[in-house]
C-alpha cells in the first residue's frame, strides 16, 4: 500500500523526522572531525597555522591582538624576524622562511610592520611557492572619531578615513 494513501500529514511527519535525523548526524560527524583535528593536529577547529613575519617588536605586538588570540581563526606558531641576527624568541631569520613553512606546516603568512622591498619580495615568493595565504597588516594608529577602512580604486587597495566634522556644521 503506497505511503500517500495514509495522508499528507504522515508524509510530512516522516519527511521532517528524516531531515532532523540527517541534520543531527551531520552535525555530530562534523563535531567529531573537529575534535579529532584538534587532538591529532593540535589546533583549534577552523584555525589556520600562521607565522608572522617582520620586525620582532611589530610581530610580538600583533600576536596580542584579538584576530591572533587563542582559539581564533589563526593559530600563530611563532614569528620570523627580518633583522640579522634574529630576535631570540623568533623562529629564525627571513632567509629560513621556506624551511619554517615546511617544518611547521604553515598555511598563512602575515606581514607585520615595515619590510624593505627586497625582504617583502622574498617573503611573498616563499609564501606563494609554498601555497600559503598572505596577509599584510597595516600599522595601527588611533585617532578619536576616525575609523580607517580599505577602499578599492581601480583594482588597487588604498586606505581611507572619512573625515567627520567635529562642529555642528561644516562647509566645503
């Protein structure tokens, strides 16, 4: 006897029960995979193994920001110094970056602070060759009432900060 002979209500209940069961099974499976990932690989779910590259002071300051805090989307494995000799806490000098990327299984390279043109080219070449994502973090400055944003103009990023007058009226 066909299922439709029992009425639309029964079909709707069976469909809903199946959908909820499948959804719950997928959710439990994903949580289990994330738990295994965290235990075996040693990172938090959805985190990218990240190395910071730049001057030691800038990298250490960036490591304390919310985007790179514990349990964020970036699991910072350390920083690579552009100074010679490198800072004692650094993973090494920028010349050792290819080996560091390979040994630490780095997925993301974050440029922090000022790098000269040659160091920047070297870091980008190594990161691209290794298949890493590359991010550049601009220097932080805080001015009350100013919120900088990135604006794309003709394919080029530039920084912008809308000027807001402090008085009740303004004339341009």
